[in-house]
């Protein structure tokens, strides 16, 4: 009899535990669904009205919630901007990674070119997100470094890693490296050496300089195009950018 009662208690306890877990799972799923909806709403306002349009009141109106209810999911408007920023950086980096992976490691100049082509393409397709990431600072907002820095540098780190592999394989022209070394001042060289040590890049300062030079050209071109500053000069800029990519490969000292 005692064993039967014990078995019944165990079954009852198991049922209660299972029910509690199911309830927790439902709550977690609903919370995630609401969080996703908040982010979608904020993204829509960013795309339609710029960063000024991203407000808790606007998001609450979209979701038919009181503004006070949003504080169960986000701490503030700054928190919402951070989520949008992390999402933008992540999607940008994922686009670069996908383009690089499609080419593969056997064609390093091709992989670098594909990654830099994807860098521009994603930016043009998502101007509002690119503007949040690289445009004018949002008054009063300071992106938390612990959330944003690592993901923000992913595209540059991926390209730098490819170039480091090319350097290790002996693909970088020695004359190009020597020419860049001759123009590199001591202070900048020291900064690039520190970067190589910090990120474990197996590259000397002149090679880091070549990679930084290339990325500055690509990013600067992209910024000007996304913000409409190239339009009076050349539009569309596809052919212009492809020529720039060919020059970048050459200035990196890589075979075309």
C-alpha cells in the first residue's frame, strides 16, 4: 500500500514538474515573440523615418501596448537602438561571411573581392541600418562597447584574416610591401604592430597598412554612395566600384 501511495506521489510530482516546465516554456516563447515584434516595429520606423522615428511610443502604438508595458522587454529607447545596431552589424558581417565562404579558401584574391563587394551591396540594400551604424552620432546615445565592438569589426577582421592567409602563403608581392614600408611613419607602424599583437594577426606593420588602406577606400566609397554623395559624380556606381576593387587587389600586392 505504501509503495502504491509513493508511486502516486511520484507521478503527481512528475506531472506538476512537467506542467511547470511547459508553462515556463510558453512564457518564454511569448516573451520572445513580443521581443521580436518590438524589434520589427523599431526597424520599420528606422527605415521609414530614420533614427528620430524610433521611439517607445511609436513601437507601443504598433503593438497596441501601453508604453509602460514595453519596459518589461526593453530598458529604454537607448536599449532599443542598441538592439537595432547589433542586428545591423550582425547582418552586415553575415553578408560578408556568406560571400567569402561561397568563393572558398583556394582563391584568396577572389574571396577578398567577394567580401568587399558584399560589404557595399548590403550597405546599399539597407541604408537606414548602415546610417545608424556609420552615420552621424545619435544625440545623447552612446553605444555600449561590450555589445557592439566585437560584432562591428567582424567584416574587417574577416578580410584581414584572408589577407593574413595570403601573406603566409607568400602571395603578397614583396615589392609592394617594401614600397608601403618606405612610406610608413614610426608612430603609425607602432600602432599597426599593436593591432597585429592584439588580434593575433601574423602580419608585419607594412602588411597591416596595406589592408587598412584597402578597407579605408572601400568603406569611404560605401559611405559616400549610401549617403548620396557620389550621385552627382557617378550613378550608378557599379562599374566604378568594380574598378576600385581591381585596384584594391593590386595595391594589396595580390595577383588578380
